[in-house]
């Protein structure tokens, strides 16, 4: 498949008063054309930092790139100047944020907020731009767009605002849409509407989506492939079916077991993951999941394993994949 | 027949918002039995949190009666109310906002004890705080720390310890886990279930996460715009929803299994939840309901028993079963 985006060994840190926070520690993944890739993880795992780094929206300082490449359509985005990035942002790559309540300007009419991007990127005059703005609102199924463009964000409900955000992201028909928790602030029935809308737009406009979420239900619904992140690293990635049916990393397995499912019996206990993710001021040398993993071995504490291939599309990094793991487990009697 | 611990009768809470009456809770009735968990679900703005707070009498009710152990607490004077309230506690949604950042964990947990003068000397107070901390899985080393030193899940544990301080019978959990990560949510839910078994607590569990509510609750009530639409045993409600709104709500929850999720039929609701300010007579769901008939616009359906232990407020409920 043709690749739209390739992230290679990306490392991002933040300089803070207390020292350096290693938010993203060497991650690699790619996104194909018309593909939806979900990045899944808990808060603080670095998924939003990754998303913002692609658009280069991170405040620098305190953030800085320690290494790696972000290749978009064959060019490394990290070599671009701010001016060149402005051409790409909102034009070729767009972003939808989590909170539709705060990401729109409350003092500006909706129409004007959409028109702004059109005039800047598409060099339209204001008449044409307004016509296009109405078209965009129609595209995202906002009723009565001619009337709605003259209203302010507070006159829109949460779901309608998120539609406007999506319309804003779509104005220049981007190749890649980054959706950072697009439905987390919304009710389930509204979430269903927005997810459906995103799917329709994807087929209509031929675009790739990076979906950042912690909701495994949304992942199952939307994504082609899944990337599981934990403490700034990728622990597993694969096709959605592979991840859900045959999770290889203990963290993925535990994550799947910790959410109650509508199609499961109530009487099954919920598997909590004890403890909390590690501190990224001083990230552990070995596997970051070591402290919370019930299958951990001695080696996990000191060394991070490399990725193993389970299929052409499915990889994970865990010492349990090692041929000697069975033996080590029986010698040490389970957990080290 | 077991006597209910809590009986809510036609509870109403209206707010005067200038442009009219905002009917946040508009006549809901239900019973909660000792030792059970009653789940209250609905989307934002449906009045579930207001219902919780009105039951606690944190908001003065506009109308209705609330019987606790056969006593209508809405008629009690302030002083007596304070006494009764020892039996009612609340766990709040936001573990970051519900703990005073300038108080130590010890003082936070002991505050209810201080107010109700539940100890004789300092020694006894310390003992009780420690006992409570251990109960929620924290320890001695946490006593003198401040809330900012804790993670979200730990803070919620502190909130739970505070709620347990007075040995309450009934705890209202208002979205206790929605601010937490999934792996931490399970920890807190398991803790709540444990405590219920150990201490014989009764919960009112308010949440918008329907899969979690199904998991924790024995019975579930579905609210929409201040009205109770459906009320049944949790398993029954999720397997055989009758009200068109419940059906749509359940079908909207994505199931974390791609094979099942992609084959599911989703009932897509059109439009948004209408405004709760001066709502017209009739079923609150009528504008978005694909089964609506003329009667639904004119007469507000009552919550009625359709099947054994299954109450629905819908004029066409009988037809919906078939």
C-alpha cells in the first residue's frame, strides 16, 4: 500500500523545571492511503504528543525533538521551516481536537472561522469562500447552514460544534486527518453520529485518518490497524482483528480485559491493572510495563526487548515471545 | 418482601433561569433496596446528576417526597436533616476538584468525623483515618500528604474513604470513574464492589458509560430530559430494551470487538436533545422517535409496568415488545 505518513524512531522530550520528561521514546509506525490507524493508550502515554508533533504544534521550548523522522508524502516534516509547515497544516494535514467547546473561537461567527482558512489556503474571495463554507457545513450535515454560519459557537450543541470542527478540518480536502479523541467529550448517541460522519467523509474524500483514543469500542468500530502505546513507547501493533482476537503483549491483553463489554456476562470479574504507569522523568531501563505485569520475568526489568513479527502486519515487543521464555518462567517460578 | 431503603416519589427539581423554568428533573419515582446498586444512566443534560443531588437534598427539591427508612426527609428541619445525612454520602466525578488542595489527606478524611464529632480524642481520630485508608487500599505513609501528590485513581480512593467515614448506609456515586483511565476505572469499580460486600452498602450509581453501569448495577433506570423512560433489572434492560430511546442508546455503544461491532445495526438518532426549558406536554423523546404517534405529542406517558420488574414510559410499549 502507498504510504502517506511514516514516523521513524521519533523521540520527543520536554525540558521542565524538574528535569527532562521523555514523552515519546523512539516510536515508528506508518499510515497508508485511505487507511485508519488508531493510536491507543492511557493518559500520559504520549499519544497526543505524537499527534501534535506531526503537525508541529508542540511549544518549543519546552518540547524538543531528540531524534527521528516524520516522512509525509516523501518529505521529512522535521526539516521544514515554519512557513513551509503553514502550507501543510490545514491544507494537507488537518486536525480535529478533543474538546469542541474550547477549540472554536467563542467571539467569532462560525462562518467566519471556516472562511478564514479558505481565504488563506485557497485564495478565494469572500463571496466564494462563504459559498464554500455553506457547502462544507452541508457536507458534515449541519442543518440550515445558510443560517448557521451567522451564529456563534455557544449557539451550537457539543455534537454540532464537533461537526463544525470537522468541517474546518475538511475545507482543503487534506490527505491526512489527525483526530485526537474526537468523540471523548460527546454522548454515545452523538458519538455514533460523528463516527459515521468521519467514515463517510473518508470514503468520499479519499483520506487517511490517525485516530487517537482510549476507547477500545471506537477502535473496533473505526480502525484498520491499531498501535498500542505505553509510557512513550509502542508495545504492539497490528491489524484491528489481530489486536482484538490475538493480543500478544500482556498490556494489550489486560487493557482488553479491563473494560466491561455489553456482549459479555456481568458476572465475570473485571480485570484491573494494578498500579500506575511509570514516571517519565526517569523512564525505566527495561520494559515500562514491568511493575504492573503479572507475567514479568527478571530480564524484563533490565532490558527492553525488540519487536517480534507474528505476521506481516502484527508485531509486539515482549520477552514472552522469546523461545526461552517458557523455560525462564519455570526456573524462576513465575514473576521475578 | 424487602422494604426499600430509599423511595423517591415524584421528585422534581426546577431551576428558574430567567427565560423560563428549566425542568432538570421532572417527576421521577423509584425504589432502591438495601444492599443493591441502582444505576442511573442518560446523556449529558438528562438530569441524572441533579437527581442525585436532589435525593441528597444538596438541592432543595421543587416537589416530591423522599423516604429513607420510611421517613420523608424532605420535610425535616435543617438540624435533623444534618443528623440523617450521616447515612447519605456522595462520591464525586472529578477527583481533582473534589478534594481541598490545601488540606492533608488526614484532614480531608477526618472532616466528616470533625463535623459530626465522632471521636473522643486525637488518638481515636487517627485510628479511624488509618482504618479508612487501609479499607480503600492506601496506607499509613499517605496520611500527611496533599492531594496533588496522588494520581487520579488514588485521589478517587481518598474521596471514597471520606465518604465511608461516617459509616453511611447509602452512597451516591456521581460519575465516579469517568475522569479515570480504563485500567484505573476497573480498580475503582472493583474497590466499590468489594466495599459493598464488606460493609453492606447501597449505591446509586450515576454514569453515562452504559457498559460500566450494566456491569456494576443490579437495576438500571434510563433518564431522558428529566423523565425516567425505562427501569428494569440490569440484565433484562440490556437484553430486552423496550423504549425506543433505550434501544437507540444501547445500539450506539461501540463493542470492543471488531467482528461484532462491524456487523451491528445502529439506530441513528437524528438531531440533538431538545432544550429542557419549558418543555411542552407529551413524551420528551417524541421529536426524535421513529415510532411516535399523535398521542405521544399530547399526553406524557407514565412509567408503567409492562412486564414483571420492567417499567417503561411509552404509549406504544406493548407493541414494542412484539
